[in-house]
């Protein structure tokens, strides 16, 4: 995959979308209400977004199943998204019933809650899987930075410290930007984990070597991208 100069990591947040933009030596962050606005600003960039691209049809997506297996203890951070017919239904009970009818299993409330975000991205990406907008997942990106899944939740003090350390280690200035965003935004608009996840996605998008789950998918198969995972580093911040 060719080297790119500009990357964007995008995570859904209560306000809409939180973006971390990396160009050359600069780190910038931005809040957007609509994904179409973000896409318009960064059409020439490689964009990693934590939202499903390509919905399940008849059975769960292989990429979600394999990502959960790869992440082990953090596997529950990967949601099984709604099928296309359920994603268009606002009411959870109705969406769950439709999903169960089409997929033969239920739809979680967490997955239903991001249906509007899924549809926003679908309106731009449709089912184009290999760029310039790529589906990714922050925990897979942190997995690559750490050499293995980070066992501690990002909502815990230790889990937050692990992730902030890895971001700063990979790109100097990330932690200052993280603190600046906390000062400049309200938690009702953007949460701490939205910031962390967006930054991890932006760094992952810079990688010259990407891999995906599943490996070597066919052209019609959804996939989740993340950086090639290095050997586990021998340092006190790596999980044992």
C-alpha cells in the first residue's frame, strides 16, 4: 500500500463525529456534525473510521467474528452490526424483530444505537472496502501498537494510561493534543474514549503495511483494517 501524506481517524461521538488529522508534522482535531461534511473536507486523505462498512446478509460478518477472536478479552468491544433492513428502523424492538427474522439471532441495543451512524457512512462509502475510506477498529489498532490486546478497558485508569502512552510513543505531541481537546470540548459532545480512538485510527492509517480480518477477503466481503502487528516489545508498558 503506497505511503500517504495525510490521514484521518474518525470516531462517532455524541456531537456527531470526532476526527484526528495527521499531515506531515502536524496534529489537528475537529468535530463534525455530519459525516458528509467530514468527507468533503478530506477527500484526498486516507480515512480510517470505526463504523461498519458493508452490512451482514443472512449471517454475521466474518470480519466481526474474527476480530472478536483476535482481541480475546477485548472482543466484546466489536459489535455485530444490524442487517440492512434493520438498520433503517428507528424503534429498537421493531429493528430487533426484523434482524432476528433475517439473521436468525437478535440485535444488541449497542449495535442498534449506531444505525444512524452506519447509514451516514453508507451514504458516502456504500460497499467500497479498500479506500479511501476504510473500516477499522480502535482496539485492533491498539493491539498493533501494544503487540497484543490491551486487557484493561479504556475506561479504567490503567487502560487509559496504557493507551495514552502508546499514542505518545508512536507520535510525539499526541498527549498534549489529547489534553487540549479535553479543555476545548464538553464531555456531552465528545468523550475521552472518542478522542483516544480517533487518534489510534489516524496513526493506524499512516501504516505502510496493513492487514485485515478476514485475511485476503474476496471483493464482496467486508473487512476490518489495522496495521501489521509487530513483535511484542520488551518494555514495562506491554501486557504480559
